[in-house]
């Protein structure tokens, strides 16, 4: 089946923090005229509008509709299932902006929902407040459970480390909307309106990007510039269709198919 669309992970695949992977912008710009392109990230700290600005700074043109973040996936999940719920949010200003843009009610008291993403100002007091809501029956949603982030300054704790603290304290499991959940896979297919084999997922993480793509019946390409290395394939038993040293090799791969 002819390949028609690319789903491109950002962190670790296109850039590391504030540093663009060499040649990434040129490679993506060469492909945008030939394929439908979506950008996908589990990092919920920025709104989709902020990611558009970030990509533009790297020389990669995009519009908001091409971005699917784990925060936006949480928005869509809440709209579909908990539209009347008031949420206490542990997360960044960008995540809160995305939620407010879609008329989701945020609160600090008497909340019946807890939504957690990466919160760089996470405190014991916030943990205690969220726990109180959960013990009173609040719905529990996490944008993602990534244990760490790859940044230009090295490895930093990810949202998953915060989610784990709250899951441990509450003895409850969060509903996760980001990669590799089936919910974010459904958003991709809804957006592209293509058969799964017509879509190629490109990412650096076997346990999020590649697992999501394989579970959704899409083609997958692992790039070795981020979280997973070639030797990890056998260790975690997740096999991508293609393995590339960098996203800069993607145009060459696609030209050969």
C-alpha cells in the first residue's frame, strides 16, 4: 500500500531541547510537499500554538492542526467523556492554555477531576491537594507517563515520575491519553483519514512511538538520536519496520520504497 502520511515525533527525533538535530529541518521540508505530515509529542508543557512557534524558529513551517500533543489528546478525551467535570491541573501554563482554549473548567477547590502533566513547579502541597480530590472520587487523567525527558541540558524527570507519585499515594491508576495509548492513535487516524498501513510513524522511543505505531497497524521507523538504541530492540521485543541513524536519512528511505 502506498505511503501517504508521516507522523513525526519531536523530542529526540527533530530536536533535543533548544538544539535542532543537524539536517532535520531540511529533511522535513523536502518531504512536506509529498506527504501529509503530523507532528506528535508526549510533552504537554506547551500548547499546540506554542509548538508551531517553536518549529518555525527551527525553520519548519507548520499549522496548529498538524500538532497532536498529549495535552491536546487529554483535551479531546475530556471533551468526549468528562465535559462537565472541573479539573485540578498539575501542569504547565501551556497545558492550562490548551485546556482553557477548549472551554474545560479548571479549579483549585471542590474539584471532581485531576489532570496531571509535566509540572516543573510540582510541590508536596500540590500532591496533597490532588490526592485529596482523588480520595474523594475525582477522575484521574495523565497526559503521559514518560519517565524522563531528553533535553539539551541532559536527562530530566518526565511527567511519569509525577504520575507515579500520585498513583502510589492514591492507589489508583491514571487514564493516560498520550503515546502509546489507543486514544492518541485514534486521533491520528481521525485527522489523516487514511488506512493505517498508509501512515509511517517516525520516533526515537521504542516503547512509545514504535509501540503505538505497531499497535495501530501503521508502519514505523526508529531514529537513533534519542531514547532508544539499536540494542534495545531485542531487549524490549518491539521491532520497528525501519531503523535510521537520524531523521536526516528519512528522505532517502522513502525514495527507496
